[in-house]
């Protein structure tokens, strides 16, 4: 079917992360008429066209369920869309697919941000997402945003689950060979893989006997070691909290929100886990540096945020936003 006038107010919402993609088709009244889940979105590895092909597989299933091939607007929140130029390139590729004439592409941090903002009539706030990496975004009702490149150390980033695992390995290795201070991490990290020493773990990682992607398993070990009182592990968790606060404060300041009561939304696997030390550190430091900030953990699926951004773009009423929120439990 082609686009009919009844579909002009429909939104195709896409939330694409490194490991999975969620798609929802939202009718003009806020009813979810199609949904699908697909594979991860990784344009740096496979190129833009191949990465969007992965999206297309899930999108086509969702559109088929909705009984259409086109909608009025595409709202896509995509991992690896870290720079405005990348957003433009991805939006251009999405337009070639013919799903809608109107396409908006944003970094996936905006999906968490919009999902957590409860005032649909005036969406304003800041979100920090800490999963494998770390990113922060803020927005105002007039469309102004605050964001960071968030592409690793070259853009000044520190932490995230992957960064914490690397730091834990660094400190544990130096503790075992004598270059650094003693830490229980030097026993806990190799023990997680059933190995007797950091040397054995280093060898296994270097030779590929343990795939490097399994390093993410060490982040929970770091948190457990910190909870047992290890000073080195605890210092890393505190630094992670300080980094979350630093990004939040900068984004709030850029948007002129430091003097207003403003939600600071915390998302991603590391922050959503509500580790007591990290959670307490973030709240304590926000109280000092941004006293009017209101921290809140976001657990709603990010595709909700992509859908709400799409409804914002088409000028949907608040009751439509509310119906979508109810569907996703946001």
C-alpha cells in the first residue's frame, strides 16, 4: 500500500543500539499498530548502507504488521550517530528507503532523554546514558540541544561499562607485578574466568582464548569488589559518578537550566542497575554542583523516546503521547 491521507500522522519510531533494534509504528491516535525487533546497528563496522539494511529488515516487518509501507514521519534514534554530520548522512540513507518523506535522525541518547521526560507539553531536561560507553544529551522545548561527541578518549570521554572494565584490568595488572598499589581486583578479575592470576588473564585475552568482547563481564566484578570495600575499586566507582555529574552539569549550563528545577535522567545498563555507591555518589555531587537538578533513573524502553520525539515532530496532542506512554509503561 502507498501512503494514504490517513497515514500522514503516523510515526515510524526506531531505536537502534549496537546489539539490537526496536521498531514501532504509531498511528495518529497513539495506538501501536506494528512492532518488531532486529539486529544491532553498527555503521562503523559495516558501512551506512549495510547498517540500514539491518534496520530495514525490522522496519519492513513492523510496517507489514501495520498494513502499510509508508508513514508520515520517521523518528530514528541511532547508536553511532555521534556527530551531526553522521546524523545527516544516516537521515539521507533512511530517506532513500521511502518509508516517509519526513525523517529525523538523532543519537540514541535522545531516546532515553525523551522517554524519561514526563512533561510532554514542555520537554526539557538532560540525560546521561552509561552502558558500554557514556554519553549525555540535553534538550529544550524550543529545539535547542546540548550534546557531546562521545566517541571515546579522543573526545574526552571516560568510563562506561567498557571503560570501567579496562581501568579495572589496568589497576589489577599493576598490582600483581608491583608497579601499582594492592587491590583485590588482581584476584577477582582472573577468578571470574577460572584463572589463577592476572598474568594468565592477560595471556588469555591477548591470544584470543578469551574473546576481548567478554571484557564487559568484568564490570559487575568491579562493582562487587567495590562493595566489599576495596579502595581502588571504590575510587573507580566514585570517578564514574563524578564523570556522570560533570557531563550533566555542563549540559545543564549550556541550556541555561542550572537555576531551574530540571530532570537529570540516568539510563543505560550501568546506571539502571542502581549500584548503591554509584547512585549515592551521583546524587551527592549533583546536590553540590547542580542543587536544582532532579535525578531519576529511566527504565522505559528507549523506543518510547523515539516515538515521543516523532509525536513532537508531527504536533500530536498530549492524549496521544499519553496513550503511547501507557503502551510502553513509561
